[in-house]
């Protein structure tokens, strides 16, 4: 089904899209799922593995290796700009240097991109913790800068599991629209269990799967939370017992270090494809065939959330949208 768009349909012209720091290009995948005709004007990421993935599976007119080196005035014209600007400087895990390190200053380049190219829409994504970074001063700076632009801007902290995918992942999404207001469509369907997103025929052997340190982390969580291992608990075993996260029937937030997400009922770690499912990606999305897959999936935007935002932003006939996102996977 082709959804009627207010300005960008096959009778006029495609939606021109520019993306920065968008990793696996979640926005383009979501737009494809919405049957939106797209011209991918540019991509930008300094990770050579991501560059390889984008150039193999997407078709940007221009690829920029470094957001700091380009002339924003010379960027192609666009209608939609999407950027997941670097989250590590603002995450609750790490040094939290914010604007004091180069990665933290990517936001200033994002701001200048919007200022110079003036797209009709923009969507920015970052970790929820950015709203609390440096006692709210970082968030205040972002809001003050964006308020100087000629946009109606709204701020939303959205959780992946509130949009049909069982992963607890809260992210800040900033949506800017020219000459219109943005209304996020309600999503009222219950979240399915993680069991619906994994291969239940693939059973592991706990003795072979877990080295002693990870077995110790698992034992700690099982005892602390009174876990019944036959249930569908997803437990992170990649760092230490004090930092282990665990949930029954849904996954903790998938991070770049998601190689060791253990599901108790199946006695094994989640596979890259299962982790991709839990990020809302379609089953046929290509994945790296090495350890990069985990990092790329963990750094990606949740496709189901971006899908919902773009549907709310672009689709004129919202009643035609699928009732349950997971049915479209």
C-alpha cells in the first residue's frame, strides 16, 4: 500500500533525505517500509565499517567521512534531515564529557546543517540521559539553540517497548517542522513477548556458552531477582554483576556491547539477527558477518520508533497505517 503524502508523492517528486550519524540508516529503512519514494542525498559517518554497509546497501549521492570537514552551505537541498548525533558523551555510562569533547560537539554541526539547508522536517535522536546531563544545562543549551531556528519543535522521550517491540530503550527524539505542528500518533497495542522475536528451536548448552565470569554474573542475577531460568529472562553478562541488567519477557536496552545478552529459557546468547529483530528491523535487513554486527545494531535507532515518528510526520492518511508494527516485519 502506498500512503498519501502531503507533498512528496510519485506525481510530484521523491522525498529528499540527508542523514548524519544514522548508522545502519534506520530512517531509510523506515521510509521504505512506509513506501515513501526517497532520494538519498547524503550520508555521513566516520566509521569505515558503517561506510561499507551504507555504500553496499543504500545509494547516497554523496558520502561524507567527517561531519567536521564539510561546508554545510554546499550540501544538497533536502526535505528531511535525520541525525542520531553522538550519544556516548551524554550517556550515563562513560566519561560524560558532553560538549567538552569533539564527539559531543557534533550537535553544533547538526545545528549548522539545519540552519544552512533549512529542510521542511528534521528528526534528531540521542540518549534520554542528555536531558539530565550536567544538571540539565546541556539540554537547556540544545533547546535554546534550536529555538532560534524557524521551526515548530517538539521533544519526546520514547521507549521502544511502547511501540510493539519488547526492548526497554528510552531515547530522546527532537522533531522540527516548518509552518506546521507535529502530533505523534498514539500507539495502544500491547507489547508482545521477547519469545516472539527469537528462534525458540535453537537451544544452547549453558556449560559451553558461559565462561566462569559470565556464569557468576548470571548466578548473581538469578539469586538477586529470584529468576526462574525456564522463563524468558534476558540478562546482560558482558561487564560485571553490579552492572548487569535483566528483564523478564523483554530485553534490556541493546547497546554496542550486546554480544553477551543471555536468554535463560534457551540457555544461550541472543544472535545478531534476534537483536536486530529487537531493534525493529525487518528480517531481510543485511547484517555484518562479524563482531561489527553487534556494535552496529546496538548503536542504531529503533526502527519501529522511527517508523512511527515518520508515519506521524509524513503520512496524510494515517488510518491506513498498520495497526501493529510487528505485523509489518
